[in-house]
C-alpha cells in the first residue's frame, strides 16, 4: 500500500509515540486526601473473587488501549490517502500489444524478437497480444497466452521446424509492400475497443526503416500513419535495422519522430543471420516493456498511470475498532 500524503502518517506516528512515552513517564495522578487501609486488606486481596475482578479490569484496559491505538493508526493512514496497486489500473485499462514485424522471419533477430515475447506472453495477466507481418495478420489480438506463446515460439524456430503462414508473397503490377502501409496494417489489428479509453494500445515494430520500391504507389504516407496513430491512441515503438543508405536515414528520422509523438521508444539493431542474435535487442525490449502505453482520454490527454484512493479496508478497520472500543467501555462501566 502506497501513501500519497506520507508526511501525515509520519506526523501521526510521531504523536502516537510521544503520547505513549508521556503516559509511561509521567506519574499517575493521586486522589485527594489520605487513604485509610481497611482491616485485613492483604487477606481480601488474596480472595479468588478479587483476583478475577483485577484480571477482568486489566484485560478490559488493555483491550481498550489496543482498540484505541488501532483506531488512531487506521484513521491516520486513511488521512494519508492510501492508493491502490498498479494492478488495479492495469485491470481497468488493459494493454493491447501488437507485434509488427517488417523483417524477414528467417533473420536471427526476428527469431530473437519473437522468442522474447513468447516468454513474455506466459507472464501476462490482463493484456492482449497479437502479431502482424508485412502483409498477414499472423496472430490476432488474444488473451489465450498459451496459444500466443506457442505460435510465437513456433515462428522463432529455425528453418524446417517453422510453420508456414508468417508471410505471403503477393505479386502486384503497380504496388509494393512498404513501411507505412505495414504500420497501418498493424494498427488496424487493434480494432475498436468497447469504450474510447478502456484499452491501452502499444505497437512494437521490428524491421528496416524503409523497404519496397520508392517509385511504387503506397496507400499511406507518414502523415496519414501519424494521424491514424493519434486517432486510435496507439503508442508506436520502433526498433529499426541499422543501414547506411540515405533512404534508411530518412526512414529512421520519420520513425523516431512518430515514436516521440506517440510517447514510444526508438532503437536500432544489427541484423543477424539464421541462428544469430543482437546483444542489445533484449535490453531495448525491456525498456519498451517498462514504458507501457498510456490511456488516451476523450480530450486527447494521455494518462500514463493512475493509483486511485483506496481507503476502504482502513476505514472498515477504524469503524470496527471504534465500535468494539465503545462496547468495551460500556462493559467496563457496568
């Protein structure tokens, strides 16, 4: 349990400690006048009835003190505004993660990427995960984590053990698959959530920053992709292949701008052949996982996290302690 106003709790604890110290250190107030002992006091105090009364009085006093301390602590902690856990926010606004792969499935870094999320899927709780290649919706968004982990793991296998269906080669006369159309295809995989702010959307792209013939017609340009991400509330994260061409540098600049605009992260990786890997890819993916997508409110504001006040259990404890303390005092008076 986290406290939003922890100085309030600290001040209350200090006051409680000071009150207990003073109660122990200060001498007890004595009644006025001089008490005269009764005859045979020592014999009276040895009677079983007197011992039972003293035990009952001591137990009632200790119970009352304990209940008052519980009441004070619960009230102080409730005043310090206890907040709920991050899991409450995740359950209210589950995250949809769409893996968007523009690189070839035979590359070692692609297998590394898919294997990473095959292991991650088994630890998910409320998220949905999906996979889209350059022209195929390989795994639609799903909460069947076992199915997702198996499919991602299968596509991460080497040649001969990898199932078909990750990529379909289609020949066009005046069109070639390109980056912007691939990003748009991946974004359409999120569909329409039940409510505008109910789901968070995170797209993680892996592949070259540019591909396809430059003179071929494209359905989307970078401006339209950015507008699509804004309307759908998608956080775009990109890990692009290192290349030294002018087109690749322009693509890196556009992808970095898109990631920055949507609150995502941008990294670069070195392509590896079959069986190879990039030593920094896992760390980059960890950074992306630590930066989950925000909730996009109707006014366009982005809410990265929220821990609402959660004083319920403390208020119940304080009310219960107050009722029991009142009952204990009533019994003591009788």
